[in-house]
C-alpha cells in the first residue's frame, strides 16, 4: 500500500481547519428570534438565526430572555460548541438588545 501524497494530506488538513477553529469558544454578536422549542420536560430556549439554525441559550439572563419569546433581539455572548439535539451550538448570553 502506498503512502498518501503530501498534496492529499494537506488537502485533508485544509478541509478540517474550519472545524478545528470552531471547536473552541468565541465571542459572538448574533441577531434572531427568541423561541421555546421542543416538548416538556425537554424544551429549551433558542435563538433562531436568519438561516434557520437554532442556538441553545444559556446563562444568567435566561429569565429575561423568557419574557422576550417571539421577539427579535441582538445577543452578545460566548458561542460554545456542542449544542443539545436540535441546536447547532450554545450561546452563553452576556448582553441583550431588543430590535
């Protein structure tokens, strides 16, 4: 069996690079609509961004976000990998601005 070519290995690395960058946490400012999705007892509060993906919301501002359901907001916080089933990722919210 032959060894993979250098070009092939570099191509694999380049394809994996975006995933490696997203594996950590990063600061983010995102706009969307706050929704409660899922069935009890497994429902969750999410931010539905314009491309249709849901980000699970967490942090000390959840009570205020509950009151903003079905409203458009701009949220700042830390974007974290590993969202629960049905969510693309998690957002630990540190600031809320209503549109």
